C-alpha cells in the first residue's frame, strides 16, 4: 500500500480507537467521546457561548447543538441567558460535572500515556499541530467558489465592519432593483462586466493576514450566490471574521447561512414601511412579498448572531411616518441605523435627493421613540 493510503488509514485508526476507548470509559457517566471535547471546552472557559464552542472546535453547528443538549440532559452543563444580550446563552458546568472533572482529566492523561508509548510525545504534538495548521490552509484543486461571482473588491475599509479593519467583497447580481441603488452594474451585470477570480481574492486575503481583521461580503445580494458558503469557508480558514450584508428577501437562504456558523456579523437593509416597500425595492406590487422581509427580520432577531438593521433614507421615498413604522417593528433591537442617501453617477434611477443633516437628526429623534439606541450613519453637513 502506498504512503497516502497508510496516512489515511493511520488517521482513521487513531480516531476510531480513541473514540472506542472513551465511549467505553464514559459509559458510567452516560456520555461519550462526542461530548467529552465540549465538556472540557466549557469547563475551561466558563461562560462560553455555543457559537464560540463551534468555532473553537471547528465543527458544524448541528454537532455542537446535539452534544450540548446531551450534556444538559445529563445535568453536566447549564445554559444561562446573558445579562446584556437576551439573545445569547452562556454555558457553564454544574456541580455534578465538577465532581467528576478530575477523573475525566486523569482518564485523558492515562490514555495519552498509553497511546504515546514509544513515541516522543512533545515532538508528536508539535507535528500534529503543524499538520492541523497546514490542513486549514489547503485549498482543493477544484475552485471552492466556482459559482461565486465577485464584481468588486474594496481592499480596506474602516466603516463596513464595526470596530474592525476589513475589506469588502461585492457580489454581482441582485433580486431587487431599488431605484436609488448606486451599484447599478452589480444589479444588471452588463455583458462585458469583468469579474474577480475567486482564487485571486483568496490569495489576496492570504497575503493580508495580520493586517486585516475581517471580510465583508456585500452586493448585489450575496445570498443569491450558490458558491457563497464554500467561498466563506475558504475565508474562515484564513482566520478572518466575516460579515454578511443582505436585503433580507431570501429568508430561507439567510437561515441556511446562519446555520452554517460561518458568519460573525449580519447587516440587513430594511427598505421602507410595508406600504411603500415594493416601490422602494423596485419590484411590482403584485410580484412582491413583504412576508419574506418579515421572516428574515425574525430570523435575524432570534439568531444569536451579532447583527444590525439599517435603512438608506431618500427624501422622495421616505417620510418620518415610514421610518417610525420600521422602528416599531424593531422595538427591542440594539442596532438600527439611518443612512443618508448619496447620489452618484452609477445610481439606477436619477432624480433622488438626501435629507440634510438637521433633517436626518430630526428623523433620528422620531425613530428613537421606539429604538432608543438608533444612530445615524454616513451623514454629511448641509
């Protein structure tokens, strides 16, 4: 058998025998190998969130959820609502777990001693750590984001991801046609449009490791891209935080993205009040579904993922009454931004204008009756 075959077999044998050993040893505690890693994480990081556990363990959200549920059912872990953010639950070990943790650590140490017989343990650990690091940066030969159409790249921004140095990737294609949109080419995608090669963007991000904190994925509408998740997986392997900008008109795709556990921050545009939504989104009334927008809002509210809602305010499209209607729907939310419209040569439809600074501040005060922490963004003077 060739060396590649041996490599795969050795990994499989080590994993399966380790699993078998701990499953047997943990029978008396009514848990198994699948829960042990999570129990150690929580015991060593009391107050950790499920999302953080998922990220540290590099497993999917479903696996984390099932393992934590098992630990809760057996009385080893409890979830407590965060005092500052009711959407977040923090995980803690119980007294029942405390009574057996020393035994579990000893069990782990005994297994290490046995499995490392005849092996330089320190050297092996270093080799495994290096191999794991290498595996995170290996790209498959086939393009992971073959269907991911990148229409633009802003190499650095201090504005798009709150508190982070980021770059912004703009995807091509959108399911709405907001007449005040200033990315006309990303909506209609001309035949001669020049796209960025996804692998070249990944290469750019690899070179910027340590200089950039985060990657913002905007549009267009990123959730239209079938290659979004594979592309973001490649970005996450490089250690970046990832923010998603969405118009909220694809709630099922939004749920799928959130379930992946890949996104650290989500910003959703709310175009207008129910009465004027279709017109503001550039969609005929009889073809528009406000229910999709409502569903996305509720998904995001209950996601546990850091997020914001925002509205670009256009003088010809928005009234104070419209903005207050939106704010009423967002009561209880922390982050709602009113963004001042900015005209440009690339806007879909000419003829729109912005409220001035004083007028924007008046609109903000009206909105704060329902969302007290609402803020203005991108507002310029007279």
